[in-house]
C-alpha cells in the first residue's frame, strides 16, 4: 500500500535539547526536503546523511531512506537539527508550507504496518518500547518488536492452513483420495492448542510488566504505612508523627519495585472513630483497598496481634523495636528505619509478574481474547473428531482458529481496530 500524501512530525520529545529530529515520509518526501534543505543531491543514496542549511536558518544533517528501506517502508527523510523548540517548530512549518501535512498520532508506525515492514504485534511493541520505564519492560518490548510473537503465530497459522487444505481436499474429492487422516488433524489441533495455551499463560505477566501494580498500604493508625511509603520512595513524601490519625487522605506515588512500575497508595488508619474527617479517610482507605491490584496490610509488631483482614501480604512493621526473643508471627517482618525486609518487598512484586524463564515475549490485553477465540475453534475440531461428526465441521473450526490468530498479528485486522490501536501512540511515532 502506498499513500498519496506526505506527512511530517518531530520524532524526538518536545522541549529543549542538544539535537532534535523531524521525519518527513511519503511520495514527496525528497522534493519537500529539497525545498527546505540545500544539501540534498538530485539522487540521494539511502541510509546516507547529508550536511547542509535549512531555510529557517538552522544547519544540520538530513538522513535519507529510499522506498522500502526506512521505518515507514516508503520514501522518507529525517532532519537532525539543533534541539530548540523554535527551530523544530519552524522546520515543521517549512515542511507544511512545501506540501506536507502534519502526521496523526501513530501514523508513521501505521504506515510501517500497512507497508509490510512490521506486523501488528511488532507495531504495538514499538509503543511499548517508547513507553518503557524499566529494564524488564524494555526487554519484553524488544523481544516482541523483533518478531517473537509473529514467528510463533505465523508457524501456527501455516500448520492450520495445511490441515485445512487436507480436510477440504478430502471433503471435495473423498472418492479419489480416500478417508481423511483425522489423527493428523487432531495432532495439529493439539499442537497449536498447546502453543496458544503457552502464550495465554503469559497474560498475567504481560499485564503486570506493562502496566504495573497499584498497591494499597492499609492498617491501623501508626502501623507504619507512611514510614514504609517514604522508605520505598527514598524521600519524605508523607508526614510521619507519633500522633495517631496523621494521614487523613490517600497519597499516591509511583516507584519501581522489583523491576515493576508500581503506584503505592498510603491510606488513613483503619479504626472506629467519631471524627467526621477521619471517617471520610477510613472510607477512602477501604475504597483504595477494594480497587487496588494488591493490598499490603501493615501491623505494628510491637503491639498485640489483632485479626488480619483479607490481604495479599501481611507486613509486621517496626521490626527494629522487637526483641529477638519475641514470638514470631506469620508475616513479613520489615523496618522502615533499618531497611530490614524491604528487599523482600521488591522480590514479592517481581514474583507477581510470574515470568517463565523460557518466555522471551508476553502477550497483551488485545491478544488474549483473540487467542481464546482461536482455542474455541480448536475445541470444535476436537469435539468433531470425538463425536465422529462430518469432516466439513473440521473446516469450520480450523478456519476459525486460523482467522483469529491472523487478527493477533494484523493479517486480517479491521479498520476500527487499527484506529483504536494507533490512536494510543504519540505524534511522531
């Protein structure tokens, strides 16, 4: 597919920097570049950088990508200029004046997908790469961008297509070919189903790695919630005093724990009270716990044990004040003062991703329902064989699985789905 218009946008973040880059992509990319830059020869070589001056007064480099050789799969240039907001703005305006239009969010990557330089799962991985905050996020984004999911899906589709061809040939020419080898069809369906189930087992990990966890810190007043928040953040964010009920509202802060982006929610102490403000704080604490991905219940280890509400992790705080000879309660002993046990909190968060060591790539929320629909088609194949139903029903199940797997990598993506996916990209990507 080729587009009739040429688009332009900055591909580096807004703001002041040493260098900024502006991409122009489309059929008129080279002619527009020549209008705004004096260093481009008549027949520029792909993957070469040319030095010259721009019409808005700056100087810099122009990188050239011939048709089929660049990010978008179409003729493109990338201008490297000084990173002042004024220079970037004037260069974009010059390109617009020369006939380009402003790129829409994600349009460069959409064109790359439509031009066949990447599949839909790789395009999504571009977004994940740009948004990566942690080493773990970048690792899995790189794996998906390199085609790990695509390769697996294409292999599964090829196996299903071969089985489907055999089934349809025997349905149409049973007298000439003889009976269908249903064992072969069953083997293919079983193999593909196991592969799909393997990918579905990464759904939880993909959600946690990409989007992180919201963790509510709850407990009685003065249990050490605010102290733990400050200790994990490495700075004094919440007020800590010996006065019970200091925290009246929820406080949310972002932090990386165990390689996972987390939002910690400090909350008001849970207790019966007649103070109307504190009543509101307790209600907000309960709401935060109800809406969190994980709840850590903090109990002051120097106090008498109390019944523990439902939680994902019980933390026994102020371990530095507890005698070594004191009875040990079930729970994780921590100290915000000495740092005891805080490394185990990082490990606990990392374990929530449940990343299998043999998995280089993780599916995301869009892939999971499509993979389940593919499994439904394979279940129809199994049921057809188990109940000795007509062969043409095998075609229905195989075709259904093949189609839904195609949606994962965009082989038969609907226009509204593409709009939804690429609209979440930033302009310039």
